[in-house]
């Protein structure tokens, strides 16, 4: 069963993000924020997106304001910041909660995925990453501090690309 089954989420600029479109592709889902010490990871995420897009891969940014209010902006402000500051072209969803009572259903599934140390549960901070394979199955989780060009992340992406 795909992580995308029965999960609805809107695009940052409105309208359905239609997660089913990603079946057959590898996707790195990242909760993002514009005013975080890890925000420069946007540049590396964009490089990953550009490098592997032609091979069936995308980054999916999911803005979240749950960590010290580090994503306070409106959809337009977030889109402008990401485009103007980091040249982001990968898709972004609406701003959602990734933890707590109002956790988005997508993250209800993603927090079950263990990281390399076996951690499951709440997202710990902005820029936590979950890799989804072409069948829609979560296959790896990476800490917020894992840089987009980290060898273990790149290796996992290459292993998850559609054949």
C-alpha cells in the first residue's frame, strides 16, 4: 500500500498536490522552514532535484511552522522566499503540522519510518527527510542535520530510483 493512498494535501499555491502523480518516482519528502539555521539546505535539495529529476526523482517540500515559529509566512511569502533566495523549482505543499493532534495524515504515515538509529515517532526539527521509493513505500528517514549531499542520502536515492 502506497504512502499516498487516501492522503490529500494541497500545493503551496492552492489546489490539490495529487500525490498519486509520484507513484513510479522516488520522492524525498522534507519538512521545510524559511527562518531556520538549516534553511540553507534548500540549495542542496534543489541540486538533488535537478540532478535526479530526469531519472524519476523529486524533492517535495512541506512547510511547517511547528518548530519555534520558523515558517511564519503566507503561501506567497514562502514561495517568493524559496524562489528568490534559493532558486527552488521542486514542488511544495501547503503549510501543515507534522506533529501533535493536528498532524497531517501524510506525516501520520511518515513518522512510523525508522531512521538509521531506529528512531520512529515525532519529527524532531525542520528539514527531517523521508525517502519514498517508486512504489510509494517509505524506505529511509534522515535527521534534520543530514545534508542533502550526504553520501548515505545520495546512495539511498540512487537505490530508490525507478529502474
